[in-house]
C-alpha cells in the first residue's frame, strides 16, 4: 500500500526544505519539493541605487557567501556596458574559485558524507587496515596510522560518554549502509581533517575580500583592492604568496583525500549510479572571465540536452542571447500571483507577489518558483557543469574526471562507464571533479594576476555612470550549486525591477506550467526506500544536489507549524 512520507525540514542543508514522497513497494512513486520560507529580497531592492544592490543580495545566503554579490555587480555592469579591469576580474575569479573549493569540501564531508559513511561502524575499523587502504589510493601523508588512531579514539570517547553530539541522530546501522569498517574509519578521519582544511580556502577569500562570509571588496566596475607593490596596506606580493601556500595545502587534501573518498564511495555504492538521474537536460554557464568584457572564459558552460554531450550548445559571452532569452519562471505551483494570464515570465518582466494557500498536491505547494530554459526544466550544478566542460573539451576537467573514474573502477574491479554520472552518485563525483578543477583555475588566476601586476597594470576599478532612461542587464555565475543569474531593470539610475534566478530554484522548484516535475522531484521517483520510517535513501538523493533553500527563495512561513513526521540527521 502506498505510504506518504513528509520530511520537514530535511536537514544537513541550508534552509527549510520539505520533501514529500509516496512510497510503494519499497520505492518512491511520486514526490513534491517545497520551500517553506519567504523573504522578499527582490522587493527590498526596488528603488535603490544599483551600486548598492550587491550588498543586499549577498545577504540572500551565508553559505554561497560571495556569489550573489558577484552576480549582482555583473548584472549592473551588463546594463551599463561597463568593462571591468583585468586585475579586478582576476581578483574576483580567485575569490570565486576559493569559495567554490570551500563549499565543495564542506558539502562532500559535512553535509553529504554521513548519508554513506557509518560513524558507529568506523569504531570497528582497524587503523592499520584503514592506513593501508589509503596508501593504495594516494600518498596522502595524513593517512598515517597515528592520525587515524587519534580519530578513532576521539570518536570512541564521544560514543563512550553516550554523547554523540552532531552525530546523535544518524542512521547508523541502517541496512542501506554498505561500507566496511576500515573504509568508514578512513572517511571519518577525512571528515574531521576537512574541518581544518576548509579554513585554508576561507582564508584566501578573506585575504582578497576583507572578510568571509560576505566579502566587502566589490564595486560595480571592479574591486576595492588597491594594488601598490610599495605599500604594505595594499595587495602585496607577500599576501599573494601566502595565498599560494594555501592553494598547495588545499590541493594535497582535494587530490589525495576528497577525490579518493568519493571514488571509493562511488565504487562501493555502485548501485546508486542507477538511481537519481531525474531531469537530464543540464544547464551551466561559463565562468572566470579572462578579458574586460566577458567574451572569453577559463571555464566553459552551456546547455547539455538529454540527447547527450554531442548536442552541447555553448553559452559564450555576457551578451549571450541564447541564455538571455531562454530563462523564465512559472508560479503555477508556487505561492505567488502573476498579474497577467498564468504563464511563465521572463525575469526582466518578473513579478514577486506572494499569496500563501497551504500545501496542495495538485495546486500550489512551495515558495520556490519553477524556472525553465527555453520551455524545459533543467538540472543545474557541478554535474551539469562537468558535462558541459567535457563537451567543450576542457582539459583539466577531463583529466580529473578520468582519474576519479579510473580509481573507482580499480576499487570496483570493473570499468565504470561515463553514463554512471547521470545519478545520485554522479552528482557527488562531479562536485569532487569540479573542486579539483577550481583549484587548478585558482592557481592559474593567481599567476595571471601576478603577471599582470608585473607588467605595471595596477587598475582595479572603472567608475559607473548611470544615464537617464531605462537600461536592462543580466549577470550570471556558475555558483557552487549551479547557474545563478540576476536580472536588473534600471530606470533613471534607480532599480525598477530585480529578479534572482538561483541554482537551488532551478533544482528545488515545484512542477511547472506543464506540470513537469522539478529536478529534486524527478530524481526521487524510483529511489529505493528500505524502511519508510528511516528514509535514508531519500536523504541521499536530495542531499546530492546540495540544497540551499535560503538561496532558492530569497524572498518564512509566518505560521511555522511542527509537521515533522520522521527524524533526519
Ligand atoms: Ni545559498 Fe547558492 C549557491 C546560490 S544556491 S547556496 O551555490 O546562488 O542555490
Ligand atoms: Mg527569484
């Protein structure tokens, strides 16, 4: 008999996401994704100075801390046709790479790993066995027997006192947990080490952006980092070399622990390459501009349709009409009203009129709008981006992906095909690949900045000028969770309309005008559920997207009611 599951909030994510599933015969037969809060940042921006918008939009989220700032200044620059000095592009690019690396490390370990790694089983692991296993996968120095023994003792003392702390309500011993104790112990070791390592990425963001979360150094037209080799109070070579050392530390961990852990989890949960594909039209955007106008980029992006990477359509500039004209948002199933007939609206004409009507399975049930690209639902995120970068022949992406797949094939003892990426595990694997790619890019952008300064170019800012009349602009960024775009209409120097179409909006959105399921919903259909009282498998697939509901809605249920029916760590 079909049973309805309501998981609210689904935790270890950012924000209030409610997932409803119908489960029948041990698998999910229908699903609903619902954002449970509303904020209204887009309304707060009305009539303000466009130069200030980035400071407000950055408060959409404290997880993707910089992305709404960068996308906002890009949208205003696009409206004004304003070029951005090369130094400013490189500094922004380095901040975005470091932030992305941070975000992917934290997601992989602290937000997703415990869906796969059993902390209690790790206590039965043998440090010598775990160290030996680690040595077959990489030469990571921190895989030593003393380091792993120290972690085992730390975990043991938690469990011995009966106070598991953040680990208290995990699904330990769940029948879907399949890793041997030594693998659990090795991954648990990296889970704790990752808490230290992630700080290195954040230090880079704060050296360049003045603080994190929420950088302070942006401006419409550039950045507020003065460059002067003769002044200690500016961006000096000393600071740049401190960043270099942090990059090396991050590379050691990402190449030798994160990639290998993800390969091991992928290989030992190979059945999960058969679940969670969902929407297989993928959208990403190019990023890391290499010129002042945004016509060449270090990282490619574009649309990969369900038919495959051979049909990849690149998006290739900040003026790209294919992207600009392709985005729309539907509110047929979201708690908003549109003033015209109930069809999807392009973000330049977007409206934000909330109208809460309770949760209706066939009607409105979410604060998240449903975005479409040329009329279709699209999945966004690292998987979309990795597929696009492979389609575009991006060498570092292909290299890191091949290494991860080769490692996974070695552990599994069988060749893992690329098609396995269209899955729950594939999203996690692609995030690891993108993390390694971003580190390569961070290094490259560092070199570009140093070389440009050495040529005597210290420019970081072009002053914006706002003409009378109306200008429209859009900015995009390949954020950690995927395509982020901001859309601004400026009238006589003031914001007339502002819309943010956000990665988690693409993925967590409800059904659209055609009642087509959103990516979370579609990916849940046919997921196995061994025990409906402990829906670990639902968490696995939802968490693999790295949900951020604060971002998705950016716009709170005033009558927050306790409707939790199951517990989820
Ligand atoms: Ni709040 Fe965000 C990212 C943005 S998500 S985390 O990445 O934009 O949708
Ligand atoms: Mg929006």
